[in-house]
C-alpha cells in the first residue's frame, strides 16, 4: 500500500468520525474510537482533517474483528453477517 492510499483512508475515516460526532450518532460503535477521541475530531475543520490525514504515515483505522470472529463471519450467509459483526463488536 502506498502512502497516498493511507492518506486517503485516513481522510475518509476522519471525515466519517467528524460527521458521526456532529450528528450525535453511535460514533463509538461505528468507528471503534473512544468518546474522548471522537469529541476531539468532531470540531475539526477540513484543513485540520487534511493536515492530520497527510502527516500521519500509518492507518488510523484499525480492523476490529479477531481472527476467529472473521473466520466465523466469512462462513455465514450474507443476510446475517451484519448482525453478527455488530453483536461481536458491541
């Protein structure tokens, strides 16, 4: 993965987190971030988000399923995957 790809992922993740924080939706569940971090990202403007995304050389997004949970998820029928993943992470 190239640095530019990581920057794009970080930017999208930060924008999603900011939007969820501003809408008061379940940002902790949807992003996996602690409320204190969400509260700091919520008021950032676009320039601040772009700067953060461009200067952090690693992905800010972390995959949250364990190996076992991912293996189970991959074996499930499509219609129950969302419910299972949500239950696993909550």
